[in-house]
């Protein structure tokens, strides 16, 4: 995509091996990829896609990457620009460099837009992700072995996520003995995560409009995420506020935390159609908060790190006297276990 051209010739660390991802187009669950990685910190800025604010984690094929010489320092250019068309045994923690591209901006831009019924539709990695992947059943144990062998996650993390996921699956499927299973699930979650089983119950009756609230927050301001009980009063029975879903599985873990506002999102590309859609109300992205796929059903340990959107009514401004203490509560992205410290430069070959 055009947004990827500016990274050519630079070196970045592999953030995760994208051997699997989640389907946000048809919501079919997990999807399998091959020879693909995410480079640490490289997200789409939407500059060639109408200013889309989704900030998706970019996918990079191994065939676009080139190994670096062992004596090259981080941030330096590769000693040779020769193309590398093979596959690299990439793992988290390796250092890649993206090669120079001979593609022009106009060539890339011509593939990002199309007119359908006189409406402008966008094409990007997210809208074509379903076509570029294969179905991956949640019970395929090979994916969890790859979570560990690629260095994406530690053995401890994978075992914990699978164990708690099994308990939640039993809880959702049991009819007899529900209270016992719920008790065991809550105790296990509190012991291993410090929180109960993630769930949310919207309290706004069906047919009633959910409440709204504006704090006019600006990037850089500190806010406190409200308690789950407070957030439930703003949600309908489908866990939505003005159409935006509160993903309790991944977002409830931040309740009570002090975080910093990163930016405001007013429009994103609808991945199933490619249309640009405007938010009914501005949504906020908070620093260091994205889906870590610890509790999300059918997409456990997904490395895609989709950003979470927050309504201002779910947040509270932190007073000045709290700011000095808030930094201790600011969550940081979960660190990944690097499988190797060996520097590897990757280069994007020219097609």
C-alpha cells in the first residue's frame, strides 16, 4: 500500500510473526497466514485511504524482506540492495530493513480506490484480508505451538490463555451446574489475572437511546477508565453505545486504569464494503491500549493488535492533583518474548 512506501530502506524490529489473524470482515473467527510478519510500530496512517483512522497493524510478507549483514548497526542501510526472494525463518525480536521500491505513488494509488455504483470504495490490506487467508479452526493446536515457537508469546502466557479460555467456553455452553462453573471460572481468572471472568450486561432497555457525554478531551490528556458497573449503564442489551460495541473481553481489563489520550477518530473504512464511514460521535484511541487477544473467543493470541475505540462517556478526566500519581497506573503494551536477539535486516523486493 502507498502508506508502506516511506518505510522502504529502513530497519525495524519484528513485533510478531503473523501466522494467524482475526477476521474482521465476515467475523468467521481465526484465519491462517503464511510467511507474514508485523514490524514493530508500523501501522497504516490512512494517508492514501481518505484519512482512515483505524491505524491497522501492517502486514509484511517474508518475500518482501531481506536479511541484514551481521555487522550492520540498527537503523543503518543494508550493505547490498540485491533482491532476496526466499523465505526467512522470522521470529519476534529480529531486526528487519525494508528495501527500496521502484513503484511510483500513482501506481500504488491506482490500486487503493474503485467506484461502485457511483460511490467511492477503498481497497487495503484489511478489506482484502479474508481473501488472502485461510480458515483456522480454534481447536487446531498447531497454532498454539507456533505462538510459542515463533517467539510471539511465552509458554506461560499460552497455557494461561488456553486454560482460561476453556473455562469460559464451558461457562458459555453449560446449563446444569452453571453456578459451580461460574464460581470456578471467576476464582481462576482472579488468581491468574486479578480480575473476574470478563463479561458485561448493558442496562439500557431495548428501544431506548443510550446516553451520550462529551468531555472535549484532547490528545495528551490523562483520563481514568470508568468502572465496569458505570459503563454498563451506558450500554444497551447488545453492549453498544450509539452503535459502538464495548468489547468486554478485551476492554474491561482496563477499567479503573489511568491512561493518556492518543488521538480522536472520526472516520474509518468499513472493512466488509470498503466504504468510508463516519463515527456517530468521535471516538478516542488511548495510548498503549489495543486488543491483546487474551480473552477474545476464536482468536486467542492473535497478533494483529487492533486498536480499541472508546466513547468519552466511558472515561473521566483526571484532576491535576491525580496526574502525578496516574503515571504509575498507565498500562503499557504487553511485552512479547523475543525468541532471538540476532539482528536480521529485511528488504522489500521490487516487483
